[in-house]
C-alpha cells in the first residue's frame, strides 16, 4: 500500500453547492485532520454524497473554498497529483462496465502510470493481484463486471481503491450491499488502512459501523452540519432521534456502542 503523503489537512471554508439555484449543501466549514477517520451520518438526501464529491473535487463548489494542504503543482499536474492522493469510492458503481474484474481493479493503478507510455508495470500487476486476494476476488477475477451482484461489485470497487492507494480515502457507503461476513471484512480493511496512517472520510447508514470505526462523527441534516463529536458524544439517543426522526436505543459498554432504532425492538423479541 502506498505511504500517506503530506497532502493534508483538507479544509473546507464556507463550502456550498446550489445546483440550478437550489441549495443542496452548505455553506459549511469542515476541517479533516491528517489521520482522522471521519464518518458522516444523516438521513437520505441530507447531502452526504454531495459533500464527499465536493471534497474529492468531483463537483465544483458554488460558494466557499476547499484547500488541499501541500498539494503540489498547478493545472493538469495538480489534478494528477490529486488523483494519486485521493481514493474515491462512489455510492453506486456503474452497472455496465465492459471489463473483467481484474482489468477493473488494475485500472485503479492508472493515476500512477507513466504519463507517456501509460503501460502497467510489474508492480502494478503485483499490487492488483494482492488487492484481488485481499477482497477474496481471485476466483472471479476473469468474470465480466456486468455479471456481478451489487455486493460483488462493491468489493471489486474496494479492491480497485486498495490497488490505487492514496493519502485520503473518500468512501460513500462502502458496506451497503455486503453480506455480514463481508461487512466485517471491509470494516477490518478500513481499520487497517487507517492504522497505516491514511485519512478516511466515510458516509454510512450503519450507525454501529460508525460507532466502531470513527474518530469523529459529523451529523449532516439538510446540507448543514447539525453536530459533530466523538462517537460516544454524538451517537446518543437524543441526537439520533433529532437527526433521523425515530427513537433509538443506544447501549454503551466498554466494548463499544450498540445502536438500533426503537421501533425494531418489538421485532427483536
Ligand atoms: P445526496 O448528497 O445524494 O444525499 P445523501 O447522500 O445524503 O443521501 P443518501 O443517504 O440517499 O445517499 O443528495 C442531496 C440532495 O441533492 C438530494 O435532494 C438530491 C440532490 N442532488 C442533486 O440535485 N444532484 C446531484 O448530483 C446529487 C449527488 C444530489
Ligand atoms: Mg448518498
């Protein structure tokens, strides 16, 4: 895995996005510190994906500024450096990609290729194979992307992210489609990436995952930051009810938090 560089922190100042004149996000201020694992939670339509896309430079803000500390170069060179430093995992990966799993994962190495020859090196192949192995995808490496289930596609996207590497990882609901075993596996991969010193910004509706992973949680509501703090400060019954409009039970133990919506309690017993 590539070593994190000094391309941090990420500082958003008055950041706002108003497509077609309608306010979707902001204006908001957000600083992501180097080495943080920031989890963004909030209801559908709160603006989590929009915020992640803005942070990744995939959307142009309508207001405010976004600073990437110590990102070198200008123009095309700067964009290239950003592509090397930034891993972006979309919420929904494209459905009809005419590539095999291995080819798709190898594409993750694209920003690292020599800009003139663009050919994959032995190191690119080695990193690709190790990412495929890590996500248990070697057996399906020659299958077409078109033939995969949603969860399989999500694991392939994560393998491509792993192959790419980079200082900052922006992951939009990385576990939505996964079965329990693969959810646990992905959580442990994200923890390993974080332990290696990388910075992660992750959106999720899985509040238990947020509690398990986050160094800080940001609650987003109608495009604005409602509250933020350590998981135990932010993921409280009161705060979650305010945010999602449904009652929650939060059990706290030395092992961590257990969170579930209270309406589900009847179904559990
Ligand atoms: P999102 O940012 O997609 O909201 P979200 O990611 O919090 O929601 P979910 O939990 O369902 O993934 O959208 C916020 C609003 O912005 C929503 O009303 C749709 C709108 N929007 C656009 O108009 N254009 C876009 O390209 C996107 C991404 C969102
Ligand atoms: Mg989203």
